[in-house]
C-alpha cells in the first residue's frame, strides 16, 4: 500500500523528524551523467557540432533529456560542470555574457568621493570590479591565456584559476526569451566574442582550440529566427521507443535490472496512454515515467508483479505521471481496465 508521511487530519502529534521517516533512497543514478543514454543520431549531432564549432540546438518534448545532455558532454570530456544560463521571459542577450552592477558602483562612488584619496578611489571604482561574467561570457574568458584574461578582471583577482580551458555552455529553454534575444546573439554565437561596454571597445574572443561547446535547448514554443538557426546544428530528440525505455529505466533505476516485470508492464502502460487514441492534454514524458516508477518503489511496490496486480499503488501516484485533471481521469480509467501488456 502507499506509504504515508503526511496525515492531514486529526490532532497534531509530537513532532517527529521528517528525515527519520523518509526512506534512505539513493537517487544518484537518476541524475548521474554516466547513466545518460544518447542514441546514434544524437551522438552524431554532438560530434558534428563540436567539429564545426557550432552550437547544438536541441528540441523535443520536455523530459526527453535535453538538459541532461550538457552534463553528459561535460563529464565525458572532463570539462567540469556545464555553465548554465536559464532563459527567462525578461532575458536580454547581454545577460548571457555578463551583468554590470552600475547601482553598486554609483553608491560606492558617493562614499569614495568623501573618504578616499584619488589613488584609492580609482582602484575602488575600477569598472572591472562590478562586472559579473555569465555562462557564455565566462566560457570565453576561461578559454583565454591568463595574460589576456587578466585585462578583463580586477587587479586583485586570483591568477591560479586563469589557465586556459574549454567549457560546456548550456542555454536552457531559449524559446522563453523575448523575440530579439536570439537575433542579438548572432555575432557572439558566430564568432565567440563579445565586448563589455563599460570597459571599452575591445573584444574578448575565445581561441579556436578552446572554443566552448554550446548546447541550446528549446521546447518549440515559438519559431526561432532563420538567421539564428543558420548558425546552429539542429537535432530533435524523439521520445524513446519501448526497447530504449527499458534500457533507460534500467540505467536510471537499477533496482529494476534483476526484477523487470513491473518495469516492462509500466512501460507498456505508459506507451499505451501516450497513444493518440487516448487524446491526453499533455503526454507524460520519460522523466515522469521514471518518477512514477520511483514513487511506486518507495511505496514498496513489488517489482516482480505486474502493474495490474498493484492497482492501489499505481493509482495513488498518478499525479506524478499526469498533470491535468482530465488526463488523470482518462488514465485512471485506463489503469482500472489494464490487464498487462
């Protein structure tokens, strides 16, 4: 039967530490880069984007692994964690490169004028102190020789972190940004260079041999400009078929490797409700299937029994799989009639 943490009614009993009641579950495999499984077409797309030094634009349903690919690429090439820019509806192109804290500099200038000598004032108000490099800007900065990068950093910045290195940059959900955002990035994407207006007119560019690997995700909520698309390698991640789903689930939820009956039946059910015939408002994604199986495991579902034999547990956690009221009703009815693959 489903596990119970929250009672939601009756008298409030003596507080019990929630951490003591939660099962100790190792979910590292769900996010581990070494468990990521790219198909052949996606591998080719990554290869050609790196070879041509062009951004890789990824589309596909939410939950198909677009964002996680950046972690896999970074881990496989030993490049540390990816530098991530999470696009917002208010984002402008400069935000991907750097931000400048003009307000803090102005406030400090009022104090410096009254309390500091000329030399101290100049050092304290050095505009380089108020620049914060963001994902793509930081990747371009990191790619440069220390002597070049130092010109763009405060004089007292640590120099031990300036060795030239390649980075992976993830521009996540670019279709959330205003319409002008992609067009305003054409030069930076094409030439991998930018300038900080507050520091002058010189450009900082990434050397060819340390060009950042740029991945861009889109949920296809709107069409991106043609000029931007021309500068990208494009790949659409298709939802995995049944066999690949089995491989993905086994990799991400290792407890199903030796006892896969529930996994096979849950995948068959998952594929059946994604069919056009059921007409769901939002088809569940691979990530939601993994979470559903994870929740059922936490509720002590028997991985050696099919889904139909564990209706109570499967029904209890449909909110993980289906995200609208109409979808939950339709899937609940399908589950009640489910007799296995």
